[in-house]
């Protein structure tokens, strides 16, 4: 596992959130789609997800890059975590899953 790769913010109003985050980060998005807006600032990826709440995200979710999403997810579930969002193909050969610890804190895993 590496350092936090991406931090995703679930948002209800993508236009308003894009305005705020463009100002906050001092950068224009590198990806600006109705389903995802992504920024990269000094190597750190930030993303706005307008479908995040519908997918069960309750707040900001950090994503760690892993080599084997299925094995990492299974190990975390065996350790007492629960799956919030099952492994999903998100395009470009990338898969993600969202996990919650025993206290409900959510974090994601990303492969690809």
C-alpha cells in the first residue's frame, strides 16, 4: 500500500463545489465531467463525486492505491471492516472500493 492517492469529496451541487474547490486549490480541474471532477495539486489528487452520497459516501473519503484490490479488501473485512461500496470498475482500467472500519470511518482502496 502506498500513501493516500486520491481524496474524494461527495457533493450534491457539482457546479457550486467546482467553484469552491477551484478557488481553494488554485487550479483548474484536469477532468471535468458530469460524473467526476478531478484536480491534481503538487501530485495529490482531489476529486468531486456528484454521485457519492447516492453510493453511500458520508463525507470525505481518502483512497489508498493497492496492488490487489480484492485481496486487500478481503483482508480488511476479515479484520472487522465492512464494505460500503463493492469493487467497481471506474474506467481506464481502474477499480475502487469503499470500506468502513468498526466505527464507521470510511476509506477507499484503488487499483490500476
